[in-house]
């Protein structure tokens, strides 16, 4: 199941417990990374704002496969142009819906019905948000 499908399921559920169960049942590194990027104010992905990218309807990779490539971008120790190019390539390799979620998360603007800091802490405790 892709990350956007997991978050669609979260949005479709009505109770906090159901939302937590969806996240626990579909727990994976990519989901936790996306939550951390969005909710942890101490984590920043060092890319330019409003990077242009083209959605790829024939995704070659999954967000689950590429989150490991975000680590150098979170450290901020590579030049801006290279970081932007790397991030754009990553976005264009994954499903457009996952790519948009990742873009929104880097801005701290991931919007999913019922997905809150309190819910994230309820599922993963302090491991996601420091």
C-alpha cells in the first residue's frame, strides 16, 4: 500500500482509535519519516521553496524506497542547487500523490483529516516529534 493510500484510509475513518489503528497496521519507515518531516519543527529539509517538478504518472519507485535519500537533504551539508535537483528527481520518480504529500510535508502543511500532533504522539510517542 502506498503512503497516500494509508493517509486516505486515515482520513476516511471517524474515530481517533480507528485512525491510530490504520497508522499502526501500516507502520513503515516512509510513513514515520513523512510524519516527522511534517510535525517535527526541529527537522528541516534544506530545499528551495516552490521547486518546479513534473508529476510522473508512471512512477518508477515508491516513497517507501526513496525516503533514505532525504537524509543528506535534512543535514544541509550539500549545495542548494544539488539538493534541489536531488529532491526534484525524487519527486518525479514516485507516484504524484505521494510526491505532493512529501512537498506538503516539507512545508509543514500536510493536511489529512484527523492527522494531528496529538494523534502522532499517540501512535509513536516521542520517537517522531522531539
